[in-house]
């Protein structure tokens, strides 16, 4: 093999490796925020659904917890979201306590439900202090 | 005055006048050029490789070839000057004058070549400076250019990640140890992959091709490296200007030498001529008094 052929082969190998490196840095989890939002919506639905019994509610919330943790971590570790100012991403990072429900709740040693109500500003006192009236 | 001496005299005077009048002449408009492009490939290259790529591109350009050619010519001219200087030390009479004249003419040729080289160097460094400025602007556009809304988002993301990293182990302990939740496949695989990624990142960090971004022992970012290259190019331009001043002084010395030589030739010619001394009237006083 001549020197020029070797050189060409080396250049092709370097270019191939560089293209692989570029491909591997492209965002792999483009819908990570949307996935988290879907799971979070299901949990909130379980919290707020009026016709669910207490056991059923706890079981529904418990079933989502594991997935919620994973999805929250996927979003927090997703470098492709850095600086991506879409409405969904902006909203997701605007309030840690409301988006990363499981992590925020565990960090504060609270139940997921309590943490969400607190983050929304809904306390027993505030609910008791409300009055009915025309909007 | 014989014709040869007259020619030498005219030649020496002309060398002096030309050099004194235009110590640094304008660049020849027909000189070769170098037109590098700021491509995406150049932006993505590691910093040191970027510099090498520019150097290689210049060496392959018409301007690069011309600089190499003129370097060779200057080396030959320097050799000729040294030979003539040695010969001048051993010569005398008309041969000495002839050699001195040749020496001056060769000096002028050397200065012309040096001036052409400086023009080319100035062109090269100015082009490099321009390319690096564009490269820096491109890098800044890529890395920065955050508007306040995006900057706010980046800050929030950074704060969220910091908060998560600070509490992740506590959360794991609470969930897996106390609440006895089974570890998910994502969690298991993530831990395994993270170790592999960390070892690969360490290997990349210590890779010689990657560590070429270090300058003077500092590990610096790509924009910082390019900024330093821009500063180096500016310093090079300043040095070329200074060298051009040196060239101007050298030209002045050659001009003065040429004037001295022409004076010497004129003096010796005058001494050899039949021109008589003006008669003093007091010398003939005796002719009148003793009669």
C-alpha cells in the first residue's frame, strides 16, 4: 500500500470517527419533557379525580411514582434541553417543585400530593378561608 | 573623467537617490494572494489543529509559495553579499571601486527582496488576522448570543440540575431503602453506562490530540485560544512594521554609502585631471619688484 493510499485511508477513518462523534452528540431524548408531562398529568389526574376511592387513588399514584422518578431524571440529565427555549421547556424549568414532583417531595420529606398542594399554594387554611361567590 | 567612472558615479548616485526617496515602497499589485475560508469544518477542529490547518492552507497557497521562493532568493542574495564583502576587503584601485559599486547594488537588491517579503508577510498575517476574527465571531455566535429569556432558562436549568445533584443520593436512599421501591431498568443501566462514559471522558481528556488546546500549560477554551491567536497575529503585524522601519534605516545607510562612493570617485577623478591650481597674485610679486 502506497503512502498516499495509507494517508487517504487514515483521513477516511478520521472523518468516519468524527461523523460518529457528531451523531452521538445529537439529542437522543427530544421528547423527554413531553413524556414527563404526560406522566405528571396522569398523577395529577389521580390526585384530583373526585370519583376515586382513597385506596384506588394511593394505588394509582404509587404505580406512577417509579416512572415519574425515571422521567424526571431523564429530563434533568438531558443536555439537549439546555437553552432550548420552547414553551414546554421554559414552563418545565420555571418551577422545580411543580415539575419534578417526586424529587422535590422526597427532598422535603413530604408526600407527592402534599408537595403539589403546597407548591400550588393550597393549604387547609387557604381552602377553609375561601368563600363562594360570582366570578 | 573616463566613461566607466562616470557610469559608476551615476549608478551610485541613482542607488542613493532611489533608496533615500522610497525606503518602503508600496506593494506590487500583481503579488500572489491567499484566500482561506472560515468553514464549519474549521470551527469544529480542535484549537491546535485549527492553527495547523491554517498554516497548511497558507503553505499550499500562491502567496505561501511566493514567500518560500523569495526566502530562497534572499538566502542566495545574503551569500552574494558576504562574498562581495570578502572580495572588497582584498581589492584595491579601480577593482575596489567596481566591487564597492557592485556591493551597493547587491545591497539594494537585498533590500528590495526584503521589502517584497515583508509585504507578503504583512498580507499573510493580515489575512490570518481577518480569518481568526471571523472564526471568533462564529464561535461566539455558537456558544453565546443568549437573549435574556434564554439566559434565564439556562440559569433555571443549571439551578435545577444543581438541586437534583445535591439531593439525588438522598432521594435514592429514601425511595429505595426506606420505601423499598424496586430499582428500575433505566436506573440500573444508567449507573452502568455512566461508569463507561466517565472512563471514556477521562480518556478523551488525556488524549494528546484533545489536550492540544492547552496553551502555555493552561487548559483554555476554543474561543480563548482563538482570541490569543488574534493577539499573536496583531503582535506579528506590529513586529513587521518595526522590521519595515529597520529596512528603511538600512536603505538610508546604503544611500549614504552610495553618496560617499560617488564623492570618492569624483575626488579621485578630479585629482587625476589636468586642472591647475588658481594662481595667486602674490606669487608673481617678485617678478615685478626685482627688475
